[in-house]
């Protein structure tokens, strides 16, 4: 599945076996920023809340944490989005750290 297909499935509300991985969420965010620019942030907030509910873990949705991740990915895309998700993650390896914002007060 390409990053674009993953994003389309996620936006249409597909429930993924095992949920969405951190890396998949980064890939989805990258595609949304390429497609929608600054409007991607609202799509990520709404979509992440919907996905958490659909996957049976609505308590995992945190609006502030999602905003911080959205801003981080948007800033990284503005610097260099890469040719694809693999290149994007190679250029911005710090984003692979799923705990990047957990130590901050939300």
C-alpha cells in the first residue's frame, strides 16, 4: 500500500488490524500536508479522534499532543518533504521517536 492509499483509507475511516503505527501516522500526516497545506492540521485532529474511536481506544486521543505532532510534521514537510515517506523519515529521523512530546506538559 502506498502512503497515498494509506492516507485515503485512513481518511475514509478504515479500521486497520492492529491499529495505526506511529510511522504510518507520520506518513499520513506528510501526505495530508502535501495535499492540503496548513488545513492538514484540522484533518489530522478530526481524523485521529475518529480513528481512535473506530479502533476502540477513544481515550488515547489527546488534542494537544496531536497538535504538537501536526506542527512538527508540517514544519518538517516545509523544510523537506522528501520524494516519498521513506525519504521523509530518513531526512527527519527525530520524528520516529514516538515519545518526542510525551515528556512535555500537555
